[in-house]
C-alpha cells in the first residue's frame, strides 16, 4: 500500500500514545527520537496483556484438541470399512472442514486480534480469509445435509437410499457453493498499513475493501445462506426425527445392518432405538451449539 493509503487510514480505537505517533508520522518521515519512541510504544502496545495470555492459552488448548479430535474422526472413518455409511461420509466431510476451520481460522484470527497486526502479507490476506469462509461454509452446509439425510433415513425409510455417486455429488455441490460464497474475499480483501513501512511493519491490518452497503448486503447473504436457512432446515428435520424416535417408532432397518462386512446377527429393535436416539442426541447437541455460537458471530459482523 502507498502513503496515500496510509493517510486515508485512521488509527481509530488505538491508545493515545499510538495516535500521537500516528499524527506525527503519517504525513512526514518519522525520524530521530520520535521514531525510536514510536517503535517502542508500538512494540509495547502489541505485546499481549495478562488477560490476553489467558485467552491465548485457552485457544492453544482448543487448537490442539480440535486438530487431534477431527483428525482422529477422519482417520477412523477412512480406515474402517464398517464406518463407510452415508451419515459417516457426511461426518467425515464435517470433521475435515472443521479441521480446516481450526487450522486456518484460529491461529490467524488470534494473532491478529491480540497484536492487531497482519503478518502474512497482501496475498495471504486474500487466501486465508477465502479458506476460512469456505471451510466454515462447508461445515454449516454439511450439518444441514446430515440433518436431511437423517430425516429420510429415519422418517422416510421407504424412499430409495442414496447411492455413493449421489452422496459424492452432494459433497461436490457443498464445496462449490462454499467457494462461491467466499469469492468476495479473494476480490476485496486487502492489507492496510497504519504507519509508513520505514517506521514499522506492525499494526498492519487485513480488512475487506468494499462499499459499506455492499458489505452489509454480503453479510446478509451469508447470514441467510449459512445461518437462517440451515437453522430452519435442521429445526424441522430434527423436530420430526425426535418425535419419531421418542414415540418408540422404529421405521425401517438400522443403517448399521447394511454396513459392508457385517455379520448375520442383528441387534433387536430396542437396541436399534437406543442407538438411533444416542446419535440423534449427539447431532441435536451439535446443532444447538451451532445455533448459539454462530448467532453471536453473525450479529457481530452485522453490527460492524
């Protein structure tokens, strides 16, 4: 970014010392004592506070457990033929997308939030947010697909079960739609500098350079496609599923009995019912957490 971009960017919400440096260095070379003072002030400003170190530790724990947990889910489903069912194929896709969310979202977001600095350059400022939005979108759309698959498997059991080719097509569509939703990040994300590069490369921001009305419209589109519609779909499907399961109705044959390599013995109706109830409880819990957490995320984006 050139100096005109620096002059147009304001150091809002920063400390009074940073604003002092900003006002003294934005229009003229910052030299001598002022330069050294500003460098020290900026370095002290971005260093994590005690409360920030607390959140860093929490995020490190979440980062490690999230990566290991989702990697293990993918590994177990991939290695075991008995796990190659329709719902587990979606769960594999969900775990893989969540792995990407944790890998690309958490470190970059935490680092920028704590230090208020983007360290990865202008190119990665476009690529990282694109991957972030794509992986989050895949995760949300996969949750919706799982709820629909469970609805047909449990409540509409007389329907023809989807073939492997159909499931593959659904997954491809999910990834393509997610990439389309993320394209504005490739086009409009840019790196903004606060101070002249001769002074410091710190306090550099990765932000979207889009007209305010267009940005609000884009966020509303994401809220509709990645929150409102999925919530409506999952609320309907799991409501019907819960009604069926907790009324002690057992439609169809358990999906477990169709696994490749399964022995001839089959579990009784009560065992199948308990198994389906446990699976439904797990998925409903995931959806409940999704509804609560993503409501906060989208609300913050709109308020911004």
